[in-house]
């Protein structure tokens, strides 16, 4: 510990001391920290503090001129995600979206910015296979469908759409 301290005070760097003593930098650092704690004197420089980010979402930050402002919860990239998702969902060609955003790799746009929701998936399936869901519910006669939906409701497995359909069918009876 004494040798590490002497070399450090003489201006040798931590990596150089560690190499010459056959130890790791962290061991030399621990020695020097131990000397600091025992003597109460600072040997190592003050640790560099990370600068706080000024524009954290929802945080109040100060401007250089002294005024405070509230930072928006929505930032540029959240609008970018929304725009790309809406554009691609509306049928705007991927090549055009890439030109607007400046992203050449298709994977970047699709992986990081295209975030379709459940409704978009449902609409895409219904557009690709028209009447798919309609065949599913009209295959049964109204009385059979009512009985099947009531069974699902009793079992606790009925979806929101099925509950609405059950109410609609029950109102007709």
C-alpha cells in the first residue's frame, strides 16, 4: 500500500503502478482509497459527477438565463414513431417513408419506428381475408350462437366483443 501511495504521489499513473506491481488498477485504487479513509486527507481527485440531463421527460429544468420550463412528455421521436406507423398503416410506400425519415435500412424503420397496435393487425387480417370474422359468427343459428355465448359468459371466457354480441342477440329474443 505504501509503495503504491509513494509512486502515485510521485506522479505515476494508476495503470503504470498496477503494471509495475503486477496488480489491477482497481486494487491500487482501493489502496489509495483506504489511505484516504484512514488519514482523512484526499489523495485521489474528486470523482467526476455525471452531468444531469437538462431535458428529462416531465422534469423541470432551468435555462441558462434563469427561467424554468417544463419539458414535454412528448418528444420528437415519439411523434416520429406515430407518423411512421400511421403512414405505413395508411399504405404510404416504405421507400417514401424512408426518404422522409432519412433511414436507408428497411430494418431500422420497421424495428424501431413501426409500432402497429392490435387494431391495425385486426384490420390488416380483415382486409386480407374479407368476411373471415363474419363467417365465424354467422355459421351458427342465432339460438345456437346465443347458447354458445351464454356458455362462454358462464365460464368466464367471453371477450368484450362476445358480451356485446350476447346483449344484442338477447335483445332480439
